[in-house]
C-alpha cells in the first residue's frame, strides 16, 4: 500500500532530524547540511505517494540523503573549479600589490597562458568567448555557427583541459 501525504507529514519531523544528522556528518558547513536535508525532504515529498508504506522509510530517507549530499558536493566542486578558471582568465594585476603578489600573479598568468596554448583553436575560441568575454551560449552559437546544444559541453571540455594542465603545472 502506498503512503499518503498525511502519513508522510506525520513522520516528516523524525525523518528530517535523521537526514539532517547525515548531512551534517557529510558537510562541514551547517548551511550546506541544511540545504541537503531540505532537498532530501523535497524529493521524498514529491515521491511519497509512490513509496510503499510497509517498507522502511528511514532507510529510503538515508539513501536519498546520501545521494543528495554527494550530488551537492559534486556540483560545488564543479562550480568552484569553473569559477576559479574564469577568475584566472579575468585576472588583472593590481598596481598596489606587493612585489611577492605581483610575482605570483605573473607566474599564475604564465601558467594559464601556457595551459590555454595547449587547447585546439576552436576550444580556445569558445573558452575565450565564454570565460573572458562572458558571452552566453546563444551568443556564442550565433557568432560561431556551432549548435547551441554543443556549446556547453565543448566549453566544459576546454575548462577541464585547462584545469588539469594548471594542476599539473602547479604540482611541479
């Protein structure tokens, strides 16, 4: 027999405590843990009428919470790396920076330039249009003639290549 919304509402507070505990163990940030717990509860709410009420709902909630945590973590990692590359692409040296900071900025810029030089011409063009000029996928598509559905994967692949090369160079 499937669970009703009333049955779900009755046990939701207990489930939320359990998934919040799991999320807190996964994330060091309380806000991230709250977000993961909330996302878990939303997913459970959406599908509560399809959940068999005779089955262990806590086990399902734990599984969904873990999946939400992993998904959020992966999304954060992807956002961080692409944002880091975009910041580096826009990196301009501050005139008031200390000599040490200026040297580090020059070194970082050199590594970025060398990493970008390894991209194929089309990858470099798309990377520049997206990261440096800040164009949308639609704008890039109209400018290059590449289908807009292909832009995001191509830019992502270019970013990954640049990031991998930067990581390799920074370890040297």
